[in-house]
């Protein structure tokens, strides 16, 4: 399943994983929750989640800022850019996730979940009290319609799991069963996390094309006022059916959550400094140390908080679109990675304080280990040895420069690799192939991404020393989304958060289907059978060791594939916010997950 924060070292993460992976995972009868492995950590009828404050007061509002714009109120389809908050806070799911466990779900719209030992099917029973915001009950028919519609007309992220459904059927007044056609132990959990929409609202509408209908959901908030492209306000539903559930105690505390949109990140920050917004998440450690001296900080009206976490680093950096001929050769990708002078860039932009992303699952127990593959990892990769690029089995590490701007040693290595791949610098100083065609490509960036632009500016200068002169194109949000959905770019800035419970979403990220089908997260266009085999091994692992081995093997394939030139991650999340905004002292395993603010925050005068 699918900004980084402090990682408390390898041992605590391993310990945190252990309880979840213990046991057989079988559920012989209806249960209040389900874990990927073993049993849920919390008892039945628990009072509140460990990281929620049950005494948090209700009231107040929080104003948040976004760069760019939005043109849709439907976050569950491919078309358009949806406004923030709708997906997370207006529509509820059958089960809800605890962010203090790698992958455990508890009953939300559903009062119980049941599955067999093989997890070949899953059955849910709805709570009798579950209601949509218009007062209508949430029915089995609503659930079945939602699943079928999302699976066939929704965003591609829903379609992979839906292909593994043999049938979905009503089994009682408040119960339904989903039977699977593929062995996949995660599906029983995945099916509990689909948004449930009101069937009657969408009758006569083309769901895949409808972007302006304000959805009726069963969540804690309803859509309030909206000015398209400029702001959206979500208002807490005072009659929300789920406010007294232990899972929700201490959560969803603001009366209003407002998202304002501005031209770019710099403008959003200025709006925050000027008091138009209540919170700002800072991604640059140098700015955090240097730039937070404005009046509201000095007066104490705005405070700085650092939030710890134990998540993998994920991946952030420049992605190669290997659908393009010039990037098909791994030697070319390695050469361009050598030209990316991370140490100099980090020093220039971050005062050298941020660690580099060394692999997709680095900073966690799931990350690949240095050196040659060993043990179960080696066994998993062995059948694919003749198909894998150098470094997957033997070991691969990102190049390190001497930190100087010229980066001479790595530049020489890059030139040698390019020559081996058939590219040489001609008399005019331009890198060309044997036919005289120049090596050129376009880097597409999102408007307002000032830090990314700074990284690319330094990188472009370094590429010129190889005789490569790329075009840098900056486009607005709508164009960027359209171009990346259709893979209409040569290189772009790529960001993927990865969790401690990777599963079916990995197919959306790395599988062959995404090479041609639009809207996947396989921007690099990789088609590697070994990667899909490792995902399959992850999904069908029966114990901790097998799961970790499969994930580490996948991490090797991704990293040594040289698909992304990685940047850095932060070991803490840095939030500056109005002093009247508070969060619980007990932090979850995932720390500042995307919904941490505003999910468990509250407003209170000091």
C-alpha cells in the first residue's frame, strides 16, 4: 500500500514490524480488524488510536495553501486536477488504517471483516448506523456500485486490484462478499480501502467525465464554498454518523478546513508569512535554519515543529522516460547520473545537511543492503540473472563526487560510458551519435517548483561539459499533469512516497501495463519481468523474512536500473504553524503522514 522525517534507526523499525508479521494471519470468523500479518495491535472496542488525543477540543479552522490550481471536484478519476481534501475527508471507506502499524485496518463503515486462511475472498458487514451526509443509509448496493464503478471507470490506481476480482455479491441485508481470481494476500485489505459513494447521486452522470459534481460522502466533512481554481472550504458535518467510533475519537477536530491556491510555492510561503495561511511545511533544511525570522515567528504567534517518523525515504529526483530511444541504454542513464553532482547541489541548496536517497526503500528495514545479493534475495533474483542490468545482483551504489563544481572524475567516467554507448563529442562541442544526430532531450518541470528549478539549473550546467544541452520547459499544473499522465516528456521531476507495507500499488508504479496505459505511476516506462515477480512474491509472502527479502530484491532492481537520479530526503518533517494549532505528543510510526495535519490536529487558544 501505498517529505521525510527523522528515522529512529534500524532496530526500532524492525521491532515495530515484528508484531505485525507474527502469526498465521488467518481469520476464522468476523473480526473488528485485519492485519497483513498476524493480529491487529489494538483490542476490540479500543477507545482511540494511540496517536490521537481523545481530549482534543472541537472547533476553529485551519487554512492551508497549495500551489497551482484545480479544475475538478472528483478525485477518483483520471481527468482533471482535483481540489485538495475531498478524497481524504468527504468519503469514507469500509476499513480505516492505523498509522502506528505497518499495515493494519480497523472497521469503519464496516463493523466486521472476514476472510479465509488463503484470503481467496473477503466479506464485510456494514454498520447499521452508517449514513451519508444527506441522511441516507450506506447500503450494500452503494458499496457494490462504488467498487464496480471505480474499478471500470475510475483512476487507473483502482483498476489493477479490480482485475483480480472474480465476483462481488450481496450476502445479507448489510453484508457483501468479494471473491478473487488471483492469489494475492493483500487484496482482502485493499478492498477495505475503496471510497464508498452514494449510487443515487451519480445516476445519469458519466462518472469518468464528471468533474463538477460535489460528491455526497459519509465522511466527517462536507464540501462548503468553492471558487474554482482559487479555494475550497470543507465544513465539519455536525451530524456525522461516525463521530463516536473509537477509531475517530480525537480526530477531525476543525470546524472548517480551507485550502487556498496560489501561483507557486514561493507565493504560498509569502501568504503564510503574511498571515493568510495557518501552516507551512518546509522541505529545505537551509531555509528552515535561515529564513524563519519574520515578525510572526519573532512574536511567537507562529511556532516551528519537527515531526519524527520511521518511513522509507521513497524516491525523489529526475526520472528518465525509457520509452525514449536515447534513454534505453543503462550506460547512458548511468552517465547522466554521474553528471548529477549531488554533493555540490546539496551543499549549494541545503548547506550539505540532507542525506541522499540511496535506494527506493532506503532508510528502512525494507531497503536493499550494500554489496552482492545474498540469501533469499539472491535466490529470488537468480532465475532472472541473464535479464538484469549490471549491479542488481553484484551490488550497486550511486556515484559520489568530490563536492567540487567541476566534478572532473565523474565527468570522465560519464564520457567513457557515453562513448561505449555510441556517443562522442563532435568538433562543435556537441555530443552526437555515429549518424551525427545530437544527444538532446527535454526536461519538463512544474510551474512554481523553485527548488526543483534550482537543482535542474545546476544539472544543466554540468551536462554542458558532456556536450549535452537539454531544453528545460516549465508548464502549469494542468499541462504537467496531462503530459505526465500521457508520458509526454523525456525527463521530469519524480516523487513517490513509499511505505512500510508495499503491496498492490507497486504494480501501478513499476509494471509493464504502465508502459502504454496512461495514468500509471510508471513514468520511467520500465518493463522488467523480474520486478513484477518480486511484487508477486511480496504479495504472497507468509512471513516477515520472505516479505523483506522480496522487497529488498525489488529495491535492487529499481535502484540498479538507473531509472531515477535520486535527490535527498529529510530526516524530519518541518512544520511552521499558528501557535493555536496543536498536535498530540504521541507520534505514530509513520510520523507526519500526508493526513497527519489536519487529521489529528486541533485548534485551541494557548
